[in-house]
């Protein structure tokens, strides 16, 4: 059997310290990965906050449109009085963009809804000319409801418009 000898290291004069440079490079690389990860996390947090704001604005506009539909249905069925004013003209501008611009800054909570009766504007909703009936007894009650809402009352960052056709 041969005796086991301890390993022989080169003299210290020939060592150059390359491990120190490699370790520093790895440390810099890990720090860079950490900074990039923090930036990505921050960006994802802002994106989710923007998504939440736009979703809240849409939900508030949808809620306003549905409450107007409920009000109109109560008035048409003579169950409840409706405080909503109904536009009776076929050519009135109630596009969602016009509603959203008209509503900004005019109401305390940045909600706005416009209701337009379009039953007479639709082909086939014309009378037969056999007498005049009151407007409250319209045979073809169809309404266009345009609603606008912002995500918050103070400093809104997102807004949404909902345009629906409602037939009670």
C-alpha cells in the first residue's frame, strides 16, 4: 500500500486571486437581477391598479344604466314614478362619447345617464293612422340609455360609458 500524501498547493506567489473577481461579477449579476425583479413587480402592481380602476368605472356605469332601466320600467308599467327625464327626439345626440364629455365635472360623483325614447324612431313602430293615442300609451316602448361613470369621485383616473337599448 502506498501512503496517502497531502495535496500539494502551488506557492502563494503564483496565485492571482481570480476567485475574487468571479465572486464580484456574480454578486453584481445577482444585484442586477434583483433590481429588474423589483421593477417588474412595481409595473405589475400599477397595471393591476389601472385594471381595478377601469373595472370599477365600468361597474358604476353599468349600475347607473340598470337603475335607469328599473326606473323606466316602473314608469312604463305605472308602478312607480320616475324622476328621469326622457328625451323624445330621434336625432338627439346621446352617443356614449358625448355623454361622457357632457358629464365630466357637472355632477358631484361623476355619474351621468341619459335616456332617450327611440320606439318611434325604429321602422315598424309607426301608427296605422286610426286615431291619436296619448304618448303614455306608446305601443313600441324602446329606450336608449347611455350611462357614464368614473372610478372615483375625487380625481378620477378611469372612466367608462355604457350604451344600452332597453325594452320594458
